[in-house]
């Protein structure tokens, strides 16, 4: 696991956008896994700026969802499909044909989970999967004690996650769905390059447990330690509880430029 400490969220977004740009130059039809929430917005803003300036050609890129709420009506503004269309697909000038995600409104949710997991494999696998991290260490919606071998499936959200997400629902937790479809930890670990961005002091404990703690299902993000090419990008605040922060800074400073992220 590579840990990169950056000054702030803007710098983290720019760094990851550069990695995506490099990927698209090598593989124009790369499959990019995207996350929702406020944390990845600097990535999408930086990538959009590169596309609009002509520095990056994303016209053949494919986009896939990490997770989705169950039971929100089609077109609901806070469904993750709507969020991805609004924050990623449209700004990058892509069409919905380039986008794939699970059907959170399906009558048979289990079948929808299995179909999406299969679709990711048939698409050739995810080349770069963006991840955020919850205050309890969850990635995607793999809540604490999720199986480290889990596949795309339905999950019940913890009360803390619903509280954290209420800000997207007029601060009304009653509006936040209790169930979601999420790529499983095993599914996420099949991506070629998982990249986690964490910003803010509120994520510092989760980051420290993910990076320096044992691999344990109680901290789902710690499973990234098992991946041969996982990158964790954190701002100074999120890195504040890392015991090896100075080592991570020195390692990244000495990294050959040609390696990229």
C-alpha cells in the first residue's frame, strides 16, 4: 500500500486526476470506478478541467458505480446514478452509454447484485477504482465486519452512516434509505488500481486504522493492504494520526517520477 500525503483536498484531487489522465493516455477505453460524496469532488473537478482544456481525451472512457441506494425512485436526485451523471458523466462530456451501475430499484435486488458483479467482469474489470472512506472505516458501503471476500450484494447501513449521509437528504435521516447495493470487498480488490482519497481530521482515525492497523473486517478499508497496487492519498488533517507519516513523506519524495501513482 502506498500512502501519499498532500497539503489539502485540492492537491489530492489534482494528483489523482493526473493518474487518471495517464491511464487514459495508455488505455483510452479504461473502465473507471467512481465514488460519490463530497470527498471525490476535487478529483472530478480537476479531471473535467483537463478534459475541457484538451489536455485529456476522455471520450472513450467508461464509468462504473461503486454502490447505489435501494428503493429510491428512478431519477431521484440523490440516487447515486443521478449523482454520477451530474458530477462525472455530464461534466466530462460523456453519454449514458458509457456508464454502468446496479439497479437499486429492481424488484429482485439479489439478482441485480449478481448481474452487476458479472457485468464488471465481462467489461474486462475495473482499471482504476476511486474510493472514499467512512468514519468507521467502510469502503463502498461495506460496513464494519463485512466479509473480506464479499461480492456485490445488498447491505444494511449502520446508523452512523445514515447520520453521515443525512446531509444529502435535507439533514433528515428518515429520508436516508436503510439498504444499499455495494461492490463487495472482494469485488473492489479485483480492480487493477484502487485509489482511496481521505480528507479532513474526521477521517484521521479511520485512515490510521486502515494503513497501520491489522487487516480486519471491523475496518473494511484495511483489506486494501492485501492489494498489490493500492494507493491511499490523504491531506495533512487526515494523516494527523499516522505514526509513520514522516516515512510516507520521505518515500513519496524519493519515488521515481516515471512510476506515477
